[in-house]
C-alpha cells in the first residue's frame, strides 16, 4: 500500500512550490498545504472523529487532509444541512471536534463540539521557508495510511429509500484504489489542472474533485459556485479537465445554444474545446445535452458511473470510444455483473439486470447499521447497487433505470422520498404526504410533493412546505412542486399507489 497523498508528505519536497488548490483569489501550494495540514493534524490527533464544515473553500481541503494525516475519520457536513438531518448525523457519527473556517457561523447543534478553526488566508500570509513553510516540529511526519489501509478515512452520508441518511464508511484502501483506477482510465497526471464547482461533502466533489488531484500531485481550481463564465475562465487559462453533474453540463449546453459570435458562447465553446477531458457523473447526462455540447465544441463529454458506497465502478477511457448514453466499461480492479431478481447471474450481452460490483473500491459498511450493510450485499460479497443496466459485447455498461422507485436524483444529489415524507408529515398543516420524482430538463428529476392538508380550506402554501423541508433536511431536498389532493390513492392494504399520482 502506498501513501494516500504522497505529494503532501513533506512541506519542502519537490512539489512544494506547485499550486495544489485554488478557490478564487486564495491559492495554496503543496508546501503550504502540507505545512497547514500537518499542524492541524497534530491538534486533532486524539479527536476520535472530526466533523468538517464542508464549505467550498480551501479550509475544507486543509481540514480533510489534516484528518487523513492524523488518521482520524472525517465526516464532511453540508453547511446547508437542516436541523433534523444534522442532529441525526451528529448523533450517529459522534464527532468530538468540528473543523470550520474562522468566520463560519455554525448551528447550535455543533456548539457542544470542540471547535478548531482552520484559516487558509492566514496560511497564505504566514512567512514561508523557500518552497514552503517551516515544518512544525510537533507535526506528524508520516501519513497514518502507511499503517492502515482499512482504517476509515471518511464517513459520507447518503440517502436511502426510507429513514434518515446512512454513513458510508470509506477506508483509505477504497479511495486509493478508485483514484488509481481513474488515473489508469484517464491518463490523469500531476500536470492536470482540474476545474469544478461541486460541493465538498460528497464523493464526487471531495474524493474525485479534491483528493484526486492531490493524489496525482496536480491541482484543482474550485469555482465556489457553478457558473458557465467561471468554467470558461478557468478552462481557458490552464485548466485541463472539467468534472460536473449533468445539471451543470445542461447549463453549459444552454449557453452553447446561443448563436456563434455571441461572446459568452464563443468563450465557453473555445474553453471546452481546449480541455483535455470533460467528465460527467452522479446521474445520467441526456444524449440531447451530449449532442449539443459536441456540436458546439467538437468535444465529447465522457461519463463515469459511481456511487458513494462503491466510489467509481465504470468509466469511458480517455483513449476509448466515447459512446454517449453509456458509462463505459468496468474500471481496473472492479468486477461487475448483472443479476436477475431471483439471483440468477446474467451473462448474455444485452440482458437487463441489477448491477452488482465487487472490488477494492468498495466501502466497508454503513456506520452503526450492520443490518443495512448485510442487506446491501449478497452472500458472496457483491454489492447490490440497485441500478439496473445492460452490458454490451465490448463491456460497455448502460444504465437503464433503478430498482427503487423511492429514490430521486435531482441535480446529481440522491434524495430518498421517505425522508421528505416524514418531514412533511411533521408539519402541522399536513395530514398525508407522498413524494415522487418527476422528469426535469435541468435537474434530471425534481422533487414533487403530494399533500392532503389538515385543513383543506387553508392548506399550507407550497413555499412554506419547501422552506420547512429545507430547514429540516437540506435545500436541495425541498419539493419544487406541491400538489394538493383530497386523499392519496391507496390500495386495499392502505399502501399509497404512487404510480397513479402522476396520472
Ligand atoms: C432555494 N434556496 C433555499 C430555498 N429555496 N434555501 C433554503 N430554503 C429554501 N426554501 C437556495 C439554495 O440553498 C441555493 O442557494 C439556491 O436557493 C438555489 O438552490 P438550488 O435550486 O437547490 O440549486 P441549483 O442552482 O438548482 O443547484 C444546481 C447544482 C446543484 C449546482 C447543479 O444541484 C449541485 O451542486 N449539485 C451537485 C450534486 C453532487 O455533487 N452530487 C454528488 C453526489 P445559493 O444560491 O446561495 O446557493 S453523487 C456521488 O458523489 C457519486 C459517487 C457520483 O457518482 O458522483
Ligand atoms: P450517490 O448514492 O449519491 O453516490 O449516487 C449514486 C447513484 O448515482 C448511482 O447508484 C447511480 O444511480 C447514479 N449515477 C452515478 N453516475 C451515473 C452516471 N454516469 N449515469 C447514470 N447514473 C449515475
């Protein structure tokens, strides 16, 4: 097992003066990041577990790298997490420390944790030795992963069909294996400059988007907030790769639809055309958006398919045939098979079944949920993704759907219908509630709520219900549409018949 982040081993190593991360005008070299993370690692070494207030800032990078260096599992928190979801995550993961920027205003639930401030600006202004900062004599000199590849590195919360989100425990081994499989597939090197605007509390933005470049000794420029102009600016000035969810590529395609000669459109088309790799993931990129981008730039977006629990499973190779609508072949080290409902393994090309995977990229289990961990695996150790797909003769995988109807993918976020229903039912104005996903050109799917009001003469306004869900869970889980009904359609057993709602 090699080190997880070899380029950060020493604040004075050969890569010390190279830019590691840039967020707007704040940039950290490898030397600065190594020094800052080592110093912070020393302060949290006895923490047990740390929560990271995962804003899109260099503070989050320093905090996560420090936790990795200290060998302390980190729980990245969405800074917009609402009250009940945050309470659940804290009670489940039991961090003793929260790492946050000096100016972050933290919710009351975090007040009982020891707060350790992380200040990236102070790091960039501190005097540096040539090529980096002077090493802290107290700081650990080696990374904890040398000793323990199976030790938990990150605990990432992910929604299921029912109940609150579960913490996927990701060991160092899985992170290293998945990032190295992507290195192989994409020829990803230390010369790559990754551009993205993904949130830093999920696998896509944090593991692929931050630890990916750091493991290669390359750099990442984070936009803070997604905007096509930012993508054009950074790819047009040295960025080589773009990572995004389909909603982001859809928004780029909308800009590219303007007539040629329009300044914003031409700048974006030129910047995308010049990139080495444009990668989409977290949900399916519609073929229409693939085609619009290809027509305007001459470049193909490639897709990779992953999951919080499995990290990356498949991907189109940089040197492979880009086939829009497919997510490419299994990555190096990943075993993938299709299985029928009765457990029969399918091997005919074109057969449709559940995608199951096995390999060094997998998580170790859900925190405190041995029942859920067992249910997610077959007796012979394959992970049931719940995604339904086909594999063609060349091994290219196409995802055609998913087994659970109660999971919604909106803007690339996985959202469980059940968690939203529970929160809606807790609103005094709601007697009955059902939640479904509806196709949306921008978000892929949008959350739709079907509500029976406690008082039909004064139902709670849709904005109030959206605000209630945003305040309890997270803004991206809020219903974008609310329908009011006199009663929910139920079968003889009293179960809500969701399929008949849209009819
Ligand atoms: C609106 N807002 C509200 C409310 N309404 N806040 C509170 N209460 C309300 N009622 C605010 C939002 O907080 C936000 O604020 C703004 O309004 C817009 O929110 P929203 O509409 O949700 O955002 P959007 O513009 O539609 O965002 C699109 C997006 C986003 C940028 C594409 O969905 C996104 O970042 N998606 C990435 C998801 C992702 O990374 N998934 C990876 C997980 P403000 O304007 O201040 O922001 S999957 C994964 O990791 C696996 C392994 C994989 O395969 O990748
Ligand atoms: P999450 O649990 O949030 O990590 O989301 C994982 C899920 O996102 C997978 O199970 C898939 O359903 C979906 N997903 C990820 N990448 C892709 C892709 N390229 N195409 C289609 N679906 C994807």
